[in-house]
């Protein structure tokens, strides 16, 4: 880590700890851009500090602490729009499992007479139609609607999370 280089496995582990899971194609793209290949190395190495600098450059300016009057510009739509326009894709098995989960929610909401909209509106202070993942989870926990199966919960998040929402 002192040389700002980690192995590919360490890089994947850090991202997975943050809840970011890469496909093999996505990881290979990162290796192509940020890979470091020392002579005689048998494992992939990633220049993680360069990766972090590039990600930070999207949101802020390096050294902003030295210029407190600097106004950070809004994020360019060309960065966000490709993320938003990618449709969520499920396998047939995932789609069936998600449909079963949603049907069980529907019957539970009807039987318990739960109205979710006001609960979400309480968290949506700015009235833009978005809540955070933690707020979403909190509302589901309040009525014991969290699926016992982590895979089912991840499907639910995959279906309803807006990847283009950076908040």
C-alpha cells in the first residue's frame, strides 16, 4: 500500500466491502486502465491511488482545502446519463424470485393495511422521489419486511436502486 499499488484481489475485496461488486469485464477494464505490471509479477496489480484520484476528480478538485472559496462545478450529465440509461437485467430465475417476493409484499401490505408512500415521503425531505439505501432498509425493517435471504434483498435493491442517483 505504501507504493499506492495493491493486488487485484485486494482491490476487489475493498470494493466488495463497500458494496460494489464488479463483473469480470468491469474488473478487466479497470486492470487495462489502472493495471501495473512489474517485471516478473504473476498477479495483477492495480494503481489504487490513481483510481481514487480519477474518481475524486468527478466530484471535487484536488487540493480544495487550500482554496476555500473555490466553487465545485456540478457533475457533467455526460457522466451520469450512461449510468441511468442502462436497464436493469435479471436472469429468469432472479425475475421469478423477485416476482414472488413482490407478491408476498403485496399480500402483506394489504393484510396489514400498510401505506408505504407516507413513510418514504417522511424520509424524502427534498421531495424528489428518492431515499437512501439505509432509509429504504429502515422502512422495511420497521414492518419486518426485510427478506431473510440476502440474495432476495439484493435483488430488491438491484430492482429499485437508481445507479444515477449520486446521493
